[in-house]
């Protein structure tokens, strides 16, 4: 079956502001995020791509724009099923203040039971994203053959949930996965099982300990909801 190349959007204005963007309108790439996106065509230069799929949110479409400009034959498709998690009433709030919410402990340690007020459950988020990937795998393979590859630009929690599915991990373990802005994750799907080929590749990996109090460096071991801003 097809090889899926997952790209998390470049660093956004919400990432640098420490805000959980969710589906809040007006969030776009910051200057560093735009530079990350500009480097994407070279990073994927040796890979023939059969399709380009994006979350409809601006920061994802912006991230793929340089790649599409470099490959005029690629036509962008958007898919609501890989849009950001609907964080409901949490959307647009500072991550620092959300850490004091009782729900945060559930999000961190039992996400399969997490339901955002006014939003969706994390189980529903994963289910729709997995359905989208299965659908696109079939479409790409039918049109371009089983060795085809395609790129999909989405969001931190969506990508982590897809990796957990590919690894056969319970959703309650997905906070152990970390993907930086504009990182590349590759999953080869076969008839019997998926294979994780790359996880969060940023060309050199950068600092192995995230800065600024992010997930992997935090003493409490918590993951950054939404994915964080990555290393500077």
C-alpha cells in the first residue's frame, strides 16, 4: 500500500504565544515557521509524490505552499478529517492556565476518556484521522500503485494519534510521542501492518532536549497539548 509522509505544520503564531490554537481562525505561520516551510521542498526532493493533502486550517495550507509551488503538477486536497482537534472551550487559551484545569490530568494520562467542553473527544479525533488515512491510502494506491507516496500536512495531536495507531499503541500512550513543527513522519502501510519509517525527522534532529519548558524536558513528564513550538 501507499507510503504516507506526515508533515506537522511549521511553527505558528499560536505556538510562539503559548496558546492552544485549536481551530481558532487567524492563526498562521510565524517568520520561523515560514522559513521551515520554505525548506520542505528540498527535504522531500528525492521522493515522488502522488498527492498532497492538508488540514483546511491556514497554518497547514501555508506549510505546503512552497512544496506545491516547486511541484506544479501536485494539486492540493483538503480534508476536514485531519483538521486540528476541536478543543472547544479550551481553544485560544494560554497553555499555562490550562495546566490548572482538572481535565488536563485526564488529557495527559487517560486521553481516551478526555472530552473537551464544547468540543470533541480525543477518541473521536483519532478515529476520524485514521479513517482519513485509510481512505487516502486506498485512493492513492488505486490511482498510482502500491509503491506510491503522498504527503499529508496536519497537526501535532493528529499526527501523534496516527503514529499510535500505526504502532498498535493504545491512545492512552500517545502522549509519549513528540513531533516538532515542520517535522516529517513516514509510515509505510502494507496489507497486514504499518511500518513507522521516520518519526519527527527535522534533518539533524536538533536538540534532543526541548527548550522552554516543553514536554520532554518538563520535570512532571507532561506532553504539550497541541504539540508545542519546538526548538528555536
